[in-house]
């Protein structure tokens, strides 16, 4: 199993419940296909560098997980199909990125 990170931007007109429902939908999708969630963060409403779908801001969410490689293609198709998601990026973490992610999680928890 490989370790991955996904960051996705949700439409800024969504309510808190709709945001939570969307994030739960995709974390549930991953868990139902054998993925193990490592970390999940809501980065909140942020201004974007350029407009996407005529929107200048969006709700950023971050999910870190381990999953079999065959899950990722279908996961990304599901992300593309959901109209609440304006953009997303899924990245496979290599050894150094995994070490950095662990340090980052510890730093975020200690600051909370």
C-alpha cells in the first residue's frame, strides 16, 4: 500500500453541513475500498490565486491516507463527478515526503 495526500477545494457557497457531508463522502469512499485514513484537516475558506468557475475563494480540505494503487483512479473519477468540488490534487508520497508529513502532523498537533 502506498501513502497519498489529496487536497480539494469546495465551492464557497456550501454550508458547514454540506462541506462536512462532502468530506465524509470521500473519506467513507476510501475506507470502504480498504484505505486507511492517517490525517484529515479542514483548512477553511481561503482566497485563491486566480478565479475557478468565477469564484475567488473556496473551502480547502486535506486528506492523508494509505491505499492500494487500484483505488486511486476510481477515487479521482468520483472527485471529478462531484459538482461541489472545484479542484483537487492527489499526490503519492515518497519516503522523504512521508517523513515530512509525520513531522508536520506533530507540529500541527502541538500548536493546536
